[in-house]
């Protein structure tokens, strides 16, 4: 497989390089005879695009097709899109295997037991090296490289070995587990060494940053690890030749963009249509999740079934719409999860539904951004109840998409967002009776109280949107140099600079 040579090439002119598992594009194969690249929606793209445009930016990531698969050329645009190739075997072992059957469950409190497979680790090692080589070839002298998430935790050290001149940031989008869990990983020292290649390591919450600092103290006893709480930075690791800062930077959403979309007439009309289709007088509860065992969909359905069984809700007055986006369906845990959920939906509808009215509408599909905004607008109650989540942006999306101040947010206390969205109705999804009570409280919430809560939630999400997240991280990475350009919607940062 072709990989760029370490060091600089003639194309090494990017001032700012994003390295992520995926490019911000996906191949639309609706027309099999003429597949087309389309921009993938998402907060990360919205936050980084203005910076990429103004700083000769480049984005390195997998294009979503395995080596040998024919696809059209990537489109010309302001940001250079640089595909990193994967073979079918690498996709199976690096992505489905080590990333999502080892690291993902381990980092989510081992909700299911992680698998430790030596061949998966070797694939992860090789693919991370390839990503590092591509980033090294893209970056100009003294460039900033921002590495994203758990699939690429070895890249910072590998990149530093190739390009010691660049400034490296790393951000973990999922939870970082306590040391007692992480230490189960046979390759624990290599992962920590990989992360310490960065100048700044960012986590969603202070707890994740503290877990990492404790882990470094245990694994690298010769290093000076100090707590240095100052705004977003919580600690420092002093290596022989440099300092690594560790901090918390809660990610968010493009609040202004979502609000504009929610206010648009096509979305408003679609919201009205959804309410007519489901029944104008019925209360609509909504869940939107990837089909993943960490999202708590099973527990949510059981709690709703309990409400119906107790007569606290009926198919005539309440409906639950559950969107379950397909995810990692070749992995056994995910296939079994889908089968369990679909069986339970059938059981609930069979027991409590009637002709023309079922209590659960279940869609195993991907929903586009406009349809999602319309669903948010139609919902009386939004259920965001994961068993464990680094942040969960669905909660923040729902808040941003409700400029009418309507709707109630039921939020798991085990979602990272619960530490910020404290005016939501918080719930322990493991406690079925409490879950039912909170659902019932949300359905019966006083309108004035609901609007007051939503106003507070919206103030937080609008003030700390995805642009705030990106600029606060980059300001700390650059030591408060002020060299990070402002993008649309960005909030000038001073307080978050270490």
C-alpha cells in the first residue's frame, strides 16, 4: 500500500491539519451508476471549517471505501481533503475490532466485555502509523495538527517522531475510564505513550482528565505529574524535554445553524405534518440514537412499557418515536442489540397498541438534518438516556432546535451533557421506577416551568457552542498567542487560556 514518505513533501504547505478517522464527506450511492461525494453534517465540521479555510487547511481521514473499491475523485474545495486508505482486513481489525470491540466498550464502563485480540492491536498500530505519515506529509513548517478521538490515540507520538516541529493537539470525544478499568488493556503503556506525544490532550469532562492524570502517575512513576487547575487546564505532565497539558473542553453543537434551520418554513411545515401524522392530541416522546448498547434504548423501552402497563400513559394519548441509526452492524454485540430492541418494540405494540394507533414508532434508519430538526420541533419530551456517554450532542441539538421554548429534556446523569445541562430532568436509566417517574413528570410538566427550564438550557448552549469549544481548545494549544482566527459564531476567548 502506498504511504507518503516521512517528512515534508512539495505538498507540505498546510498550516492547520485535522486528522480524524473519517473525512467530512460521505459517498452517496443512491444512484449506483453515478455515486457522488456529499458533505457530512456535524458539529466538528462546522467548527473547524472556518479555521481550515483561513489557514490553508487540510483534513486527513478515511474516505469510507476499502482499497480497490472504485469511487469518484474527491471534489475540489477550499479545504484539502486527503484520503487515508484502508484495506478490508484493516477495516475489520483496526476499526471494527480494536477500535470498537476493544476500546469502545472498555472506555464505556465495560457495559459489554471488551475483547483483547493481538492481531487487532497490530492492525491498530499499523493504521495509526499510516495516519501519522499522511499528517506529516501534509503539515507545513511549524503547523498545528489536531488529532481526533480513540481510533488514533497512537498518532500524536508517531507524528512527533516524524515531525518534531509541529504543534500537536489531541481530543478524545468519548469518556476516559478510571485507571482500574483502563489497566485491563494489555497495551495500556503504548496507548499512554501515544497520547503523551501531544502538546495538549483534551477530554470532554474534568473527570476524564483526572482519570488520565492518575493513570500517568501509576504507569510512568518517573514523570512529574502535577495538578494545575487553571480554567480548562487541569494538570501537566513534565517530560524530559517538554510539557504536556491536560484539560477538559466540553464539545457542543452549531447552535445558531440549528436554530436557523428550526425556524425555516420547510422545517416548520414538516413539524406540523409530523404532529398531524402522529395525532394532534397525542404527546410525542422522541429518542434519537445510534443503535449502540451504550445508548440505553433497551432501558428506555422498558420504562415506557412500565408507564403503559401502569396506565400512566396509553397508546391513545402518548406515542414514542425511536430513531435507531444503523451502526457497526457486522459486530456481534450490535446485531444482538438490534434483535433485542426490535423484539421489545413488537412486544410493546402487540400488548398495548390497537388498529391505527401503536405506542412505539421505531425507525432503523439514518435521518437527515432537516428531518431531525422537524422531529425535535414536534417532540413534547426528548429522551436522551445513555448508560454512558462522553457528551451526547443530541441533547444539545434538541435544545438549540427549540427557539419556541417548547419541549422537555429527560437526560441521563451518565451523559457528559448532564454536567452542563443541569436544568434538564435528570434520570438514572438503570433505575426503572425512577425512569418511569421522570418520564411521567416530563409528560405532565407545567408549561411555564418547562419554558423557564428551556430558556436556561438554551442560554448555556448558545453561549458555549461548538465554535467556543474549538477556539478554547486551540487557544490553549497555542498558549494564548491569539493566532487562532475567528470563525462565524466564534466567541472571543481569554478566560479559557492557560
